[in-house]
C-alpha cells in the first residue's frame, strides 16, 4: 500500500512504467486519427499555446481499452479499492513553444448533468452546455485524479508543481497558501501521476522546446444527492 500511504500523506504519487512505449504510441495514434479530422468539435480547444479535448473518454472512446491496461487497473484497485468510475477526463497537448502557464489552484468543481439546488453545492457555472459545481468538501476529499504522460515531462516543459500535503487542509484561499514545500513532479513517458483534487498544483511555461501531452482522468465512487448525476460518468 505504498502508493496509498504517499497519496494520503503528500497528496500525490508518481509511478513509472505503467505503459510500454508501444502502448503510448498506440494511444497517440488513436488521438491523432481523431483530432486531425475533427478540429472544429466544440469540446476541442486549440490555440498556439494549448490544445485540449474535454470529455476525452466520450470523444475518443476507442482509447479506453488502451488506457485501462492491467497495470493501471491493479494500481487503482490496490490503492483505492473497487467501485470507482470516471467522472471527468481532459487531454492536454502543450506544444513545444507554449507560453501557457497555470497558477496555483485546487480542483474544486465536478461536472454534472443539470443544475439542481442541493445543500452545499455552490458556485455553479456552465461552459459548452456542461454544468460544473463545487460540491461538499467530503466529495472532493474522496476523489482522485490520474494523469497519464504521453511524453517525458520535466520542469522545462511544464511539469506540475505541487505543494506537498496541501490537500489535507481543506479548501484554502490561494493568498493564504504556504509554498515552502514545493515539489516539481517530473514523470517519464509512460508513467502516471496520481493526485488528490485539493492538492495545490500549478505549471510553468515551456522553455526547452519539448512537447507535453497528458491525459487527465478524475475518479469517484460516490452517488450524488438530490437527483444530481455525474455528466461524464463511465464505468471502466
């Protein structure tokens, strides 16, 4: 249970060699076969600094058997147990000369099917017909995220920076954030990073002309109250 211990203590863990080079190349081919022909899709976001696909597992479902190989399935079950499902997924492609950076933040929202007034569900937003809401902290504390690295990720091409153990303090205003325990999360191609939503994380601009492609998948095992449903729920 070494992964679970580190995730509980630090808020994240990095695991190398979850995918072979052949598996990563197959995933890249699947993604490129779709993105080259459907650049106008409303869930695709494209600029000189970033290309992103929201609802990735819905837009490119043929990737699912390659993502959930035996190694990843074993890691999820041994670390968190059974009964988890996908609640959100995004593909990020940070080009070689990207000036895109993200300031420190926590992931505080979930995607739901519609807006319903429910206790402690607040800060509603809607984007591209997708409702997002900040749920009770207990839901966020139970969820986890896996980031699959299709390229080697270093501090020079925008690897995540995190504040160790910041997930254990609940929801914190960024101006009150203490940053002395910062870690640069460098990950090899074919490796993964597992993190908790409340872990403060950020990323810098690319400085070494190397691409960074990541599949970001969020998971939960909880049923939402008051008729709310996870809008991107998929059992894998």
